[in-house]
C-alpha cells in the first residue's frame, strides 16, 4: 500500500499492486484495475518510486 494525496489535500492509501497505469494530464492520474481513476498531487515519478519501493519491500526475503 502506498500513501498519496488528493488534489484537495486529503490523504489516501492505494494498493500499489492494483495500479494499472499512471499518467500526467497535467495533474497525475492514477488508474486502477477496477477502472477507478484518482487525481493526486504527487508527480508521476514519485508515484512510480513509491510503487517500486513497496514492491521491493514485500518481495524481499524474510531472512536477511
């Protein structure tokens, strides 16, 4: 799960594994598998960075 910010400043948590694509329209539009579309304050690169960070976190070995 990643934390993002709606345009009105409200924080929301999104399941990063359910994101289908992200685009700049010029606001950042996050499109989910369900068809839901979210406009967020974070730039595209930041949404991608957070999604990658989340994926690395949940896929790392339990014993390090």
